[in-house]
């Protein structure tokens, strides 16, 4: 597990359990679980996610007591995925790849492909293909393409303009198809990038419309696991706007939330968040008008320098936004040693995290005093609740409940039913 993601998880749980005090001696007398904790994939995931036409999740899952690590066998090579949120994103991408592969066998696609093959522009490479470097403008990608395909276009102004028009069309189609499949057009997963580039080129150069393409896939597109919990407005933005336009929209939203200029610059320049992840996170917070101190979440996200942690925080923002939409109870964010928690209008402290499996490990005790003082300075509460998307080990649950925490497992499913 990456150090940053592990640190966030550890500090989170420590802040929750301690509330300013050390563990009771009775709790400390409990035997700690050793890590990694060995789990079964069938216990950690719904049955319909364990395998697909181009992947299977291996039966053994390892957990460090907070976050699961999954191993997958795919048609494109072995794949190790850290955290369930990132796994759901990858499974959505694998299902999208399977859908595109099916489309490529259809007459509709082959007819368009033959037309595209005769077109002067023969590459979509570089368009939204550098997910860690294409956060400013799709034109930066086009510029890289132009420098590499001088033989594919005429030397005169008209030839170059034809190429630019085609490249812009390919970028637009790429976003449209990504939206249909519910995947990230800026994803770091290379097999998805290849398939999206192929279909975008065929669409722009061969006249393959999105409607015709999706009708050629039995059952339609794959399921949109990657954007679960996203507002329609965010999905539309990702489909219709360039990275530069998304950046401007996101910055304006952050300004409206009262985020400082320094935090905005730090967050917007953090390349762990591609335009997709960045937009979904900002949109989730923007869907909480009236909730104070949302800037605390952006302050924390600005220092998330790895993809698993960026996805973790995006999903957490979506869960928090969903909780607020269902309850209308959140008053403000509060800071627990750098970990943003929620305070409701009735005075309850609410902690919602996409944690996979909370076990009772020695890390609890080791990290205790690091965050205890911060929580101790907080005012009194009328109650405390911990919501996690996964499960809590019975021993860990007992320790949490001894400290007055009400524990909610399977948070996403519970919120969906509210």
C-alpha cells in the first residue's frame, strides 16, 4: 500500500478512536491482528464484479487493516490495484474495453474504419493520452501530435488546419465515448487509452456516430462504475468540455466555496488528479451549498500525490456529498489533524471514508498520540458516527463502540436506501 494512502487511513482511524485520549487498557489488552490480513475476494466484492469477459479477480485479497490490495488476471497482463475505489474504476474500464472490442467486430465499425483508413489524418495518438500532463488544454496534446506527423498532412496552411480540425474532432469523440462507457478519458490505464484512441479516430475520420456505435454493442455500454454517485452535470461537463475549460470551471467553483488562492493553485497543479478526477471531486463539494469550510477538504486533497489516494479522496467527496443530499444535516467540515470530518447541525461528528476492511492492528496504538491532541481540542459533540464503505472487524468495532462511536458498514448501500 502507498505511504500516503496508508498515512491518511491510519490518521483517520486514530482521530476517530481516540477523541483526545489513549486507548483504554482493556482495549489494549486485545490481541492485535497481524498484517497483511488475508481476505477472500468473494467476501470483499459482489459476485458480479469478480470476473468479466477480459478479467478475473484472484481469490486472495490482502488488507493492511484499512485498504485492500487486489490482483487481477486480465487479457492485457496481470494488474495489481490498491483500494476498492480504484478497483471499481479499473473494472469499469475493463468492461468498456470489452464493449469496444465487441464494437470493432461489427459491420458498422468496419465500414467506418475503411473510410477512416482512406483519410489523410491517420492517428489519434497524443489526444488526451498523457493523463498526467494534459490538464491545461487539449491543444497541448494536439501540438505534440503535429510535431510528430508532419508527413501525414500537407505542408501548407490548409493541410495543417485540416489536421487540427480532425484532431479536435477526435478529442471530442474520445470524451463522448468515454462518457457513454462511464470511464475516464484521461485514465492512466494504457489498454483503455488505446481503445479510446482507436474508436475516436474511426469516429472522426470515418463518420462513426456515437448512436450507431452504441447500438452495435449487444446490451449497450459497460456499467459506469467509475462515476457512481456523480451528478449529471459533472458527467455532461466531462463529455462536452476540454481540459482547459474544465480547469476554469473548477477554479471558479473553488473560489465560490471560499477556498484560498494558494490552496486552489496547489490543488489545480496536483497532477495526481487528472481533469476527470478533479472535476468529479470539485463537483461533489459544489453540490453542498451552505456547508461551511469545504476548503479543508481541498487543503487535504492538494497533498494527495498518488493516483490511488486521488481516487480515494474523490470517492470520499462523493460519499460526503451523498450523505448531505440524503440528510441535509451537515453544517461544516472540521479539521482533525489534517483529516476533514463533518459536523452536523445537531452537533454530531460524522466520519465517512471509503475504507475496505478496518481491522484491529498495532497501527492503532502506534498512531494514537499523533492525532489525539488535535481531536481533544474540539468542542463537545452530541454523538459520533463512523461510516465506511467496507466492513469493520468485530474487535475493531468493539474498540470503536467503547469510545462512543456508532459504526455503519457498507455506507454506500445504506445511503442509497435512505
